[in-house]
């Protein structure tokens, strides 16, 4: 589905990614964990074409997308739940979801929006409310719902658990699992919450200072003592 | 309130002292030109009255701020009465000054009451926010007034002239609202497109004899292509930087018109532009060879007002087209993309929206309406020169949009009436009318910082009773 090869990304003179290799197969949930500033979000944004990778290549379903602008990558079936949710605060929930479907075939809009409301009943209750007045968890649900409205084959999520209460975090991760199982959407998840992410994911990568340090199945990584001490101990549950 | 009273008096006294110090040289002396030099005169009575008014005004304000409503109201009313009374103060300005000070105190006192009342009334029993309902009825009412107005005895030449002027600005405000209000692109050079439209009509009609109605779409297209021309280089810019470049663009157009004498006749402008016709009939006392006047066509006596009423209906129709177009396009993907772009450009890209094209269409569409308005302006004035298209015009149009509440259509109307209408009505104030104008703007920005109508109407209205598929599924 997604092949990232030797990708190096720079912010001006500062190198954020040092030759990252990563694969996501169709139907998988793959997670990328790492500390603050390790380059997780940079990698996700590089996949979306902003910033561009200076060297290396990114292929989506066999086609090179390294040099495409963001909106064209989205047209090829990639949806993004950006960091910080970035919903449209002055628009209603319904309008936000409409925005998600802006590049999709309008024929299945009604069906898709009902699917989203079924997955997140809270959004159905608040469909006329302005996005900015939702709670953090509801905003995250809206961001995910909005991304699904474009009928993506690959869904990229950037720290969906950021700043949310533990109970809500669990709901969000359950929803991500359902999306993968029921909607057959491939998922690439960037997370700091290593425990939840690794439990959910089929495979995981650990990014340290812009390089992939470790990779393996979710279970292997959860059991790995290095991971335990660096990302899990004293942290979650 | 005993010891507090002393405090209030002290505070008011201090304020009056500061005011007296500041105004001593500015108000206290007045210079006269006596031919071979300047001499000056004393105006200490004026100064004294103003300082006393400031003392009581300040006293009233601090009383109102601490909830002593009744004493504050009495003070405000007393000041207002002095201002409005026939007691002879040294100047009309002082009458206004004292009167407005009283008004300010009264307003400050009843402001919390009004606020409490509004908060209580904000939701009517059916749960429809009252503001929305009011806006809807206000719109319908204003439209009815606008359509009927020329047929009433109110419609003398002065009123019609002003009405046409206001409607022109309403249309420009609605056009700029697309760029600034919906797409969130701060455009300080909007008048450039207005100028392009005006010169398109002026040149095509005087040089090639084309009629108003055939030039109108061409002028719109010309302006739209200038919108694209401006759009291309500024796409990467945001916020302040965008504003600076658009400002420059507006000036460039004006300077080109000023200096390219072969095309535009430079500062001398273009005159004898033909007015719009109705089915070939002209609005003049005598028709040129081969056509007839409107009065002849209808078999009624000629009156100068007919032309104004006709112009009025043209600009009303053009403005309504602008409004209708905006309302429709907000529901289409491109219109929704504009609004989304204003909210969050990054999120837009993540949803597959091409920000370049979206911004370009906003610029082009906004410019097109300015082009229409411009050719109307040329047809109405019969004479245009670069002087009509200075930066202050852009600033006024932008002020209309911002004061109205970005993106609010009815707000633009209210703001246009306020900004264009009030200075005309206040002509009696003479030199002070711009002060009154500035004061009105400051007050609006203090009390309604997001514009007169800050509410954003959703582009889709869902009626839970009729459309609630998800809930029903659960029940069935």
C-alpha cells in the first residue's frame, strides 16, 4: 500500500528525518511511536507532501507520490487526521463532514454520513452545533469522521489521543480498530501513547532522532524491555 | 455612598483637570489670519464649558460603572438637556459635545439592562435563536422598503441620489464580502477592480458606441481577469503580506490610469459617457438621432427623477444578483471551500482542496462584481477620472464589510447605510461630521468587536423533525 524508502526531510538546514524506511501493507494497522521531536509528525506530513522529502521516495499503491502536492495525494485515496484535529471551528458538525466529502462522489454522501453518525452517535446529536464548541474528544471524533467522508483507502492519524481523557482515548482507539476491520481502511497511526497504539496495531515502528530504531509486531514491541523502559513504564496502566 | 462620593468627585475632578491641560492650547486659543500675519483670540468660555461637561460626564460614567443607575441617568439626562436646549452656548459644536456626552452616560447606564434583556430573549420558545429570526425578517423588510421606496413621495432627488450611492456600496460590500468575509483573504485594493469595470464601460461606450447592457458582462469579465492577474502572484502570501500587496495593486491600477494618457485620458478623465437605456430608450429631455426618450416611449411628461429611479432599480437588481449569487455559492463545493480556507488552510489541503484554485476563484468572482458595480458607476456619473478610485474607497468598502460582521450579508447593508448614509445626513455638522463618523466606528468596534452581525448562518439547515435518519434507525 505505502512504501517509504530512504526518506530524508529538512526544515531549512535542519535535518528532521535521516533515511527512513517504512512499509504499510493493505489492510494493516501500523503505528509509529517515539518521543517528542523524534520526527513522527514530520514523517506523516512528508507522506502528505508538505514538507517534501529532499531525498528518497514515497510510493502509494506502486505509484510515486513523492513530488505531488498535498491535495493530489488526497485525491489518490489518502485521508489525513491532522495533529491538533484542525476541524473548522465556525462551521457546524454537519458542514465539517460535508467538507470531508468535498472531493468524494456526492452519490454516496448520505450513506457515508450515516455511517459516521452510527460510529460516533455523539456527532449525530450535535450535528448542528458549531465545531469549535465541541469537547476535545468530540472534536477528535469529528476529525476522524471528516477524514472518512472522502472514502479513503489509507487513513493517516497524527496523535489522535493528544490531550484527551483516558476514557475518551480508549473510545477513540476502539473506533480506529473498527474503521480498520469494518471499513477495510488501511491505517497508519502516529502516537505518543505507545501502550494503546501498540496494543491496537498489527505492526509498529519506533522512531528515535529521525531514524527507525526498532520495528516489529505490536505484541513484540510491547514486550520489548527497551520499549517498556523508554515509553511504557510509569506511563500508562 | 458618602465616602464613595468623595472618591467619584476626586476622580471626575482629575479627569477634568487633565482634559483642561490637554485642551488649553488647542481649544483655548484660536488663530486668525488678518492679512499681514496671524493674531489670536481667547476662547476660555468654550474651554470652561467643555471641561465642566467632561467633569459631569466622567462623574456619570463612574456612577454607572458602579451600578448607581439613577444618579447616572439624571446626570446624563441633564447634560443631554443642556446640549439640546436653546440656552445659548458659544458654538454649535459645544451643543453637540455636551449633548453627546449626556447620551454617552445614558447609554453606558442602560447598556447592562439592554444586555440582560438580550440574554433573556436570545432564545425564543421554539429554540430558534432570536438573532437569526430578526436577521431574516430584517432582510425581508429592508428589501420591501428598497423596492417600494422610489414610488413614495420620499423619493426626491436628494434621497434617490443617496440611495443609489448607498446601494452601490452595498453591492461593493457584498462583492468584497466574497473575498474577505467568505474566503478570508484581506484585500485592500478592491477599488482597482471597480476602476477596471468603470473604465471598461467608459472606453467601450465612448470609443465603440457599445450600450451599457452589452458592456456589463464584458466589464465583469475584464475585472475578473484582473482578479486572476492579481491572484497569481499573491497566492503564497497570507494575512498582512497579502494586504500589503493588494494595497499596492490598487495603487498601480490607479497610477496606470493616471499616466497612460493615450488610453485613459489621464487625470482629465473620460466624460460624456452615455447612461444606461431601457429597451433603447434614453433618459434625457431630448433623444439623440434615431432613438426616443423614456418619457416619449411611455407617453408621460419628462422629469429628471425618472433617470435616477431607473438607475436606482438597476443598482438594486445588480446588488440583489450579487447577494443571491453569494447565498447560492455558499452551498456549492467551491463556496464551502472558500469558507473552509478562511478557517484553516492546512486542514483544507488535508481534505484534498486545491488552495491555489480556490483562492483564485474567490479573487476572480469578487472582482467580477466590482467590475459590474464599476460600469454602473461610470454610467451613472457620466464622467470618471482616476480620482474616483483612490485607496480611501477600498478602505470604506472594507470598513463596510468589517463593521457589518465578516461574511454577514445583512450586516453589510446596515454598515453601508451607517457609513455612507450617516456622513451625508450629518452634513449639517460641517467639519465635525468626520469626527462623529470616527466616533461611531470606534463605538461599534468597542461594543460589537466582531461586527454588527457576527453570527454566521450555517449553509445547511437541518430540521431534526423531518430529517433524522440516525435516530429513527435506533427507534425502529
